[in-house]
C-alpha cells in the first residue's frame, strides 16, 4: 500500500492510498478527504475483477461525484492495465 498525491489537471488534488493489502489478494483505493483524516474507499479481490467496471461503478461504491470518480479511475488506469477509466461512448 502506498500513498499518492495525484493532480490530474482538473483543479483537484487527490490524496490516495492505493495498492495490495499485505498478506492478502485484495486491493484497495482510498481517497482521503479533509487533510487525510477520513475518506471513502473501494476494495476488490483481484485486478481482473475490475476489467469490466466503469467509473460509474467507482462513483457508486465510493459515494463520490462523477468528476472525481473519472479522475480516480484514470489514476488507477495509469498504475495498472485495466479498463476502468472510460468506455468509448463516454468520450465527447
């Protein structure tokens, strides 16, 4: 698990905890709000499980806004080869 400060160019800085849980096959991404004192997270079993998930799934499970879910999905996409960022129909 590592901590990242992600600035995707949308005027927001994301304080993220991200990675594989030690001694487990599970992965976690957590967006730490309010200066790192709390936030929302998503946990899943294996990277292959996320291949079909869309940014909207991330938004729903983490209870965050669409723009933030898209940015976090792009962060995840840039760190692991998955298909969570955006589908073709979302472009435009």
